[in-house]
């Protein structure tokens, strides 16, 4: 018998998707503006917010992914700097 999914499931999932969308947009922006400290601060805030949302969701509904993802850039935006995995 399929598991029943309540409205809260979809609300929480929507919040996660919205936060992750902001992270994607900030990633694209920071790729071209790596020294923008305000954008980096926003990225870090949304990264923490996304982690919190996912922890709450996973505690109630189970895992969202089967593997971990590093989304904490630290004090500097280094994503665009090499080498890329296929370059090593």
C-alpha cells in the first residue's frame, strides 16, 4: 500500500526547492562577481537555511539524497577556480 503524503510534505519540499533555487542563482552570480561579499554572505545564509530545512524534512520524511553535498564555500568564493575534477 502506498505511503500517504500530507500537505506539510509538499510545503516543506517547496521551501527547500525555493532556497536551493536562490543558491543556484547566487552561484551563477558569484561565478562572475567572486569578490561581492554581500552576495557571498547571502549565499552562506541561504546555505545554512537550506541545510536546516533539509534536516527537518529528513527527520520527518526520510532522506532527500543518497549522498552528501558540500555547499559551504567558507570566507571566499572558490568554486570557479580550478582545477575541475576532469582536469586532474
